[in-house]
C-alpha cells in the first residue's frame, strides 16, 4: 500500500515513520525544503524520544521518502496545522491548500484522511471541494476524519497503542480508514461519522481544559483563603468519584490552549463553560505575573533595593523543550516589561539557548535569587531543597507548601 502524508510536523512525521516501519511505501510531503532534506537524511527536526532511530531505519530501507510535492498513492493523509486567527476563529487554510495539492493525484478507489484538528463540518466541506473540482470521483473515493491523540514526548508508544476514533463521510470510508490504521495501530479503532469524530477531538481537549480551569480557579481561591491547594486537592481526590487535576501557571501548548476555541467560535452562545475555562486558564498566567510583580514591590520597599528574581521554566509543560503557547514564557515577558532595574535570572533546563532570553543554570539561579517563581514543574526543580531564606512563589507545586 502506498501512503502519502501531507505535513511532516509533530504528528505527520511520526505517523509517516511508523506507517513506513509497518510495511507501507510512504511519501512524506512538506512545503519546507529544509524539513524534506532533514527527513531524507534520516533526521527529525524536533525532539521526540525513540523516533529518530526508526526514521533512520525506514529512510535507509527506502520505505520513507520526503518531497515538497505529493506522489501518486493509494492513501493521502492530511496532517497540517490548524491555528486560530486573531479573533480566535479557526484557520483551516492549510487543510484547504493540502486538499488542493492532492486533487490532481486522486483516482478511483483512493482513501483520503484528514487528521488535523478541525472545526465540525470541515470534512464534509472538503468533500464538497473535491467533488466540485473532480465530479467524476463522486462515490468512487473514500474520505474520513481520524484525529490523533498522542502526547508529545510519548508519541512513538501512543501512536501505536492509543485507541482511535475514525469518522468516514459514509460507512465504506470508515471501513477503509479502519483497514489503513489497523496496519500500524494496536489500540482499538472505533467507527463513527466524520462530524462526531471532529467533535470528539475538540471535546477531549476542551474537557481537559475545563478540568484544569477548575484546579486553577481553586488555587486562586485557596491563596485568598490561606489554604494549601495541593493538600486540599490530594484530600478531595481521596473521594472515590473525585479526580481533580493540578493547578499550574496556566495552560499552554498547541492543542489544549487552542482547540476549545474551535467550539466557542462556532457555538458562542451554547459553549459558556468551555469559553469560561479558556478565560480562567488565560487569567491564571496573568494572575501569576501580578503575584511576582507584587512580591518584587514588597521586597524593594522592605529591603531598600531591587530583588534578584529567578523565573524557573519557559516550556509549556514539564520536562519538554516545547515553548509553543507557553504560559511561563508569557509570564516571564510580562514581568520583565518595564522592570529595567530588577535582576532577572531566566531558567529553562531543557533548552541550551533562547533567542530573546539569556538563560541561567537552575541551581545557580536558585542560589542567587531573593525571589524564586516556579512556573513549570520540571523534574530538575523538584530536586532542589526548600529554602526558608527565599521568597518562593510555587505556582506549579514543586514543594507543595
Ligand atoms: N496542565 C495543568 N495541569 C494538569 C495537566 C496539564 O496545568 O493537571 C497544563 C500543562 O502544564 C500544559 C497544558 O495543561 O500547559 C496542556 O498539557 P497536557 O499534558 O494536558 O496536554 P498536551 O497539550 O501536551 O496534549 C494534549 C493531549 N490531550 C488530552 O490529554 C485530552 C493529547 O492526548 C493530545 O493528542 C494533544 O493535546 C493534541 O495533539 O491535541
């Protein structure tokens, strides 16, 4: 079976690699020639444990080849980004242009899959585009929506073992997509229609966002009520039917901080809770920055000098190097704005350098700082000893005090 993956990013490239490793003849397509060259030399352009090894194997074995244009295949998988515009409206232009690049290659019997996170109705809309340009293919090709669910950092395992939801525009399209994924997925494959599969992806991430918002709201209440939120959540979770997530400095990344807007933008009146959760999680980052600024002001008034402030973490979540939509990065930028006299030590142990911030070793920053704000719960930070002589703002539960 020949498969052509359009988009060689965080999801498209790993999926193409795993498909190629399971006997498929795979073409990877990306508009960026640097990505194409790096894949053809067996390298991946982001960090993902265990992936490069498999990439080298499939490239040297000839089952994965990358190009800037598609090649004729039996299956086309669209895995391109769907960001949002300034007003939080989804931008599906990359999906639209991916569909137009494969249009000339489509032939009777082909399967076309959209994996990109999309607003409800996108697959039907793309079917409309395909059949208006190529009416002779109506009823002769198969179109499905099959979202991914992998957690960055654990992609190789989860791509193979996670269950998947598969939504065809008709029963036959679902069947064909199940056949395709069953060649490399060991998890269960659940069939549904395209609209439900699109909504399922958005629901999963919106559900996590709402649950994190609950924890973040609790943390703000507890601060005012002089209650340790970490102890509170641990105790509440002893109830057999309660499972509260952990508060942090906000919600980031390219999925959970983005996908709920695909619901709120299409259903603004109906999605009250989902919209509020987004607001709470965004507000949490602002609240953390205000706490740091207030603590700095108190310090200067008391000590008669500007404090040394360690800002611990820039990544969007623990133990990764990914800074996309990171609340920690937002907090650092916000706190440093206009504070020209303060001495800031910025820490991110998972990256070597940053184009804007000068980075300091986490132990050195902790040692030198008067105020320490923990923004991301990296494992390295958890190895530090609690120090009474510092003002510690523990937004992500490093010491849970
Ligand atoms: N976070 C908290 N408290 C928690 C858990 C997470 O504040 O208790 C924060 C993290 O620090 C981070 C954000 O939430 O800023 C998102 O992190 P995450 O680990 O919850 O999720 P992602 O964005 O890495 O991956 C999510 C996953 N979706 C769900 O868990 C429902 C993943 O399975 C999806 O494949 C991925 O989105 C995606 O691509 O959509």
